[in-house]
C-alpha cells in the first residue's frame, strides 16, 4: 500500500510536480469511492460468486491506498495529460529568449542545467542531429520530431 507520503512521492515522480494537499485528498477520496463500489458489486454477486480473491488488494484503510487502485487512478489521470501542451512548455523553457527557435547556446544552457557534467560535445552532437536544415536553429516542429523520435538527420556538419 501507499501512505500519504508515498502517494505524494509517486505522483511527483509521474507528473514532475509535487501534488497539492487537495489533489492528495482527492485521490484518496476517489480510491475510497472505488473500494465502496467494488464492495457493493461484490455483495450483489455474492449469491453467485464466492471468490474473495483480490479484495485485500483493493481495501483502503485511513490514509493508505493500495497499489492496484493507485495504478488505475493514475492511468486515468495520465490519459488526460495533453502531450502537445507539455512539449510546448518544455520548448518554451528551453527558448529563454522567446524567439520561437532554439540556438546551440539555448540547448547547452538547458542540458547543463539538467545534467551539469554533460560534455559540450555531446550537446553539440545532439543539437546538430536536430538541426535539420543546418541553419543553427531548431524550431518547434523539429523539436517535436526529435522528442517523439521521428526526426533523423545523420549529417553533423554544423560547427559552433
């Protein structure tokens, strides 16, 4: 099972931000409602089905939520995440000058922030890979192709 602390940690790992108290309470409430519905369904079918297996995996006690319920709730929340919106936010975070494209310096700054020990040559190679027209810029469309893995530019001719 996951307690409140574990629930907060798991949600932060999944979504990249720490959930609010309201969100945690909302998840626990959804889980509790889910368990109540399961119990009602089990009672309705108790005349025909006497299998209690799995019930211990779906019980909720106080501020604890069992992993199968957590997984089901998180899957429904992840389905609501707009992938394009996230990509736009990441692109805007890289594009600190709000120019609508990324330069090598933008990429280097972003990579060094995320991974300070990364070699500038690795960043250079990655940038050249994404710079499809070798103009020293990566626009949003190329950025999306790179992130989604649909962009291939084996030529690494650009030098900065």
